[in-house]
C-alpha cells in the first residue's frame, strides 16, 4: 500500500536528524535529506527480480519479467538516479530514443512517469551546450538527479543551468516568470518549438556560465541540495579540453540560490582557483554540528570544505560570501608530511572528490580519489570529525581506509557499517563506521560509478558490467542475488513507497511484488 506523501519540513524533528533517515515514503532527492546518506527505511523490498526480455521495438516485455510492476524506455545512456515524489518518478537520461519527433539528435532529457503505471507524462529536452563543447560530453544527457519539494523540481541541466520546473509539466498551463520554453528547448539555429502537454514547464532558470563564467568539464551534474528557502549547488567548474588549465579560475565552486526566484544569494570563498584537477562532479551535503548547520563540499583540488549554512534572515540585497569553518587536505601525503599545492595540478599524483561527502553522527565520510575516469587506480576513504575548525588535515582524521582504490561512488552508512565501492577494480567494501576495520570485500564488477543503497536489511548495487547485486547487510558477506541485466547501470537504485527503482542505461524498472 502506498505510503502517505511526506514532505520534508524545513526543520525536521530531532530524532530524524540524529538517525539521518526519513520515514518510508517518497524519495525527494538523491540520498537522505541533507546528509546524503544512501539508506532508506522502506520495507518489503524484493531479494531479486527477473529483468525480462526486449520486444521487437526494444521495450521490455513485462510478461517475461518477475517481480516487476512496470518498465519504461529511457535513452541509451542514463547517469541520473530516480526521484519519486507526488505520484511521479523523475529521471535524467539522453535523447537517443526520442519521444518527441521534433527533438532529434544528442540532447539532455529529464523524463517524468506515473508512479503506479509507468505511463510517460512529460519531458524536459535541453539542446547541447555548444558554447563549450567539452562541457557537455557526447550522449551524457541530463545527469543531475532532481530534487523535489511540493509542486517544484530543481535540477542542473546539461548546459550548466539550475532550473526550477513545475512537477506537472505543461498539463496545468505555463507557469511564469519564465514562459519561453519553446525557444529554450530548441537549438539556436532551429525554429522555436510550440510547447505541448507532454513538455516541461520551466518556472525559472539560473545560467551559471552566463552569470558567473562557470565552464564545466564533461558534464554539469550537480544534485541540488534544498535547505529551507535556499538551494546549495556545486557549479561543476573544471578544466579546458586539453586538461592543462582552468578556463575561469575566478568562477565559484559553490553557490546558493533562492528557491522561489533563482536569485544568487551567496558564493564560496574557498580560493580553489586554478587548482582543479579535472572537473567537479560532487554535490553538497549538510549536517548539524554542535548546534550549527554545516554544509560540505568535496572539491576538485582534493580538499573537503565545511562552511556555515546560511540564515536567510541575515541575507542582504546582494550575494554574500559563505563562511568557511574547516578544510581537510585529502592527498595521502598531506597526512604524513607538509604538502604544498603541486606546481602542476594535473599530474598523476593529483587527488579529487567525485562522490558526495556523507554526514553521519558528527562525522563526514568521503572518498578521496585519483581520476577514476582516466583509469587511475589510487584512492582512499576518510572518516573526518566534523567538530574541528581551521585546517584540520592533521587533527580531524578519525580513521582512514587505504584499500578502497579510485572511487566515484557515494558511501552508504547503516547499523555501524560503511558500504563503499571502487570504480576501476569493481569491489564493494564493508567497513566498520567507528574504527575503519574491513569486514569483507566482494567483487561486483568494474566501471561502477553508481552508489550502493542500503534498505530493508539489504545492499543493492548496479554496475557497469550489466550486473545488479543484492547482498545481505551485515558484517558477514552473503550474496542474495546476482542479476544479469540487459544493459549497464550507471545510477543508484531508489526505494520509495515499497518499490525499488532500478535504472539501466535504457530502461527504468519499478520492482516490487
């Protein structure tokens, strides 16, 4: 039975903050609210399912599946993870299977489906970021996982725009102040399109490149963090196509927008400047430390930054600078010796953060990694005391786990255990959250950039090797199921209202008895 829709309040009850989990209900963003922990309180989730077979049109024949309620066709590459809210399921993909014959070719797409039936409701189509070609890599599509509150959805488009959308699309009319969807969703050299009932309704847009000179590398993919009336955004600013320099070192790495208007209210003061190794593909997280709300940013220059969450009452007419609280150098050498910034930040020893920092019980869990997508192998997992201030590189490390390897995946923490996966070697690690002791390592398959989800006593994980794993959560390794999928998985499973949502590159599955 579908749970009652729970809207995340501005000030959650203290018990929920302490547990870092929400009641079983909708899944309004990627990971738990604020903490970004990849856990869920959903019950009755399946130990396995049969993904079925394709029909002649390339769709999944549901009659050939088992434990699958419905499936929906996506593009042919999907990096976004599902968000479930208000009877709808939202997911970012590409346009290789166009639902609108007027929109052909490589574009970014956000799709919306009916939660009960999988019926296609509407889509946002965004042309390529032609202004900076390497900023919107071929066939990546919309890789931002959306955040939903009530009737509004927030995401970052493939053109490095923070967008606010009406969750009902054009079905209830064209809400303002933005009303020129037909021009915005068509390439500049093509005629504007006339929006229809299956098209997205854009409420407002904040263009990070136009307004701040942000130039992403490969993808703009931040999953926006909502806190009160404010949106916290990693800008995804990165290096140029040669990988030798940052195009705009003065551009911010983190900004804060008003959720109602899209107005810029704050930006970071980290001073990262030219020291970005590659891109910045992380997303913000947040947690309460000693009575104050702190936000966390894993940067492209191998540092973890903590800054104070903003009090809207203290905001003025113009944007303010975020107040730094601590910073932690994630290069392994910085833990044992004085480590100045390298003369050339793009050498083989450079580290960065590509996963989201997870806040749990006063600590931050974050992988520091060499560039996983360039097939570099080194990386480690850090557990950091979030109560320290200043440069905490030598003072805040609770424990480190050196065996992780390069990783693009966000950890999941549940029942005193951390589940983390490396990208290149394809191994899932189960680690004690208090001590960093490893209990087991399991080979799940290489090229894993999605994150594990812990729910209903199980660990769910999809891989780039077309495998979906179901393991028992706990200190002993127990494989419940190994499912051969029809396509690769580059996203994180989502559990909502008693259903498990699994997105492969080409299909979205709603799994449940």
